[in-house]
C-alpha cells in the first residue's frame, strides 16, 4: 500500500526547533487509513466504496480516532503506520452526532500514543498543526481563524467547531495538534470563504472536547445516546431561505414525497429560517419513528409533507465480525 507522493510546501511545514515537545515522535502517532465498503452499502453512492484518510493512535492497545464517514459501513480497514506497515483494523463505532469514528487495530502498531488535549483552550489566533500520515512533510502549521457552530446539509450540527487556515489538503481524519503536542481535534471538511476575487480555504475540525464525555460509552456500546429522528433530507440555506437540495433515495423524506427544490417554511408549525434551527427542531420532535410535519412551498404553492422519521443506523451495514 504505497503512500501517495505529495508534500506540504516546505514553508508551511512545522519546524521541530519551534516546539518544546518531540514533534517527530508525535507525528508517528498519525496513521494512514484505507477503508473498503461494499458497492451495495447505503453510503456507497454518496461517500464511495474506497475511502482514504488518516487517524491517530489514542490508546496503547491500538485504538485509533478518525472521522466517522471514512469507516461507515466499512467491510475492511487497513491502518498504515509511519514505518510503512499495514495492519488490519476493526470499525468499533461511529458517532453521528459528532462525526467521530473509532477503529481498533487488530495487530500491534508499536507507535506512540497521542494524549488528548483541551480544545476549549483554542481561541481565535491560536497556532496549531494539522497532520496527515507520513511525518513532518505531510503536516501543516495552521492557525485557528474561527470558533462557532457548524450546521451540515446532511442533518449534522455541532457547537464550537474549529476553523483553521491555511487548510490541509488531506484533512479527512487528520489530527489537530496543539503547541503542547496534544490532540485537540479531528479534521472533517474543507470549506471556502470569500468571493470570486479572493478565496480562503479552511479546515473544519471537530473539537476533541466533544469526544471526552462520549468515549467510554462509544467503546462499550458503540453508541452514546438515544438515536435522533432522521429524515434522509439534504437542506441548504439560500437567498430565499431554506431549500431541499436532495433526498436519500430510500429514506423517509423521499418516501413521503419531499423533492429537491422544495422551500422549507416550517417544521411542526414553527417557522424555520436557518439550518441549525431546522435540525434542532427535527431532533426535538421525539424518537425515531415520530412523524415530522414539514411545511413547504413548491411551484408557488404551499403544502405540508408528513414524514415518518427513522433511525439512520437501521439503513447502515454493521461492522463485519473478524
């Protein structure tokens, strides 16, 4: 499993002399991750069947933290260590609320463990490192440029997300490391800010503070809390308000007749104007199976779509037993 040939520009790489911790040792905690998903898996169409990213070793038993979309429905996982060894892994858990994923190495990794830090101590302007597998040449010095809630079109919302620039080009599952050499977040997305004349690329990083209260439950049960009602709806904010960008083909919204292009006006008779409010209202409706009423405008006419929600995990393949 060869490592892709690419390097972060030299002027953006971290210099070991600038840090009080052993940078090279810390970067050996970062592993490459490759996952294969069956072609008939629920997420195969949206996330692909061959997924590549990174993870970081957080316990000496070979527990690896990554971003969950890399391992969702994975049939096989390989972890590639800093010295080039490939070790099979088992997908332990995926937390849809935060986006974190956990993988258990099925062999000895024999690499350092990265200690969890405190992401709440990362105000705007703080310097940090985002690292992909492969050492210093695959790491970038970055800076926190934003701390705010983030709402994703795929029924996702987290508080106090970390936004960092310059962005790492291979961000998926890449750890963010603070000035003390500790893990403070996991790379999730790359976003663009600005207009056509000037654009800034940023990484959205999931704060490690969201993992701390969940970790033991994830390890013991694979879940952290009762599941939320899921609609299978992709929504986005536009100039005219909230718009349905699409629906999952076999999900509850599609079965109820919701369509791409529908403009969302209200949920259960409460007017909704932004994405965070939309997801919070849907999740507050009850447990999976609850009927959620979405008032929309379609072709200039108003109507109400009643959607019987579901548990998203019921659509997903469970981990294959080894």
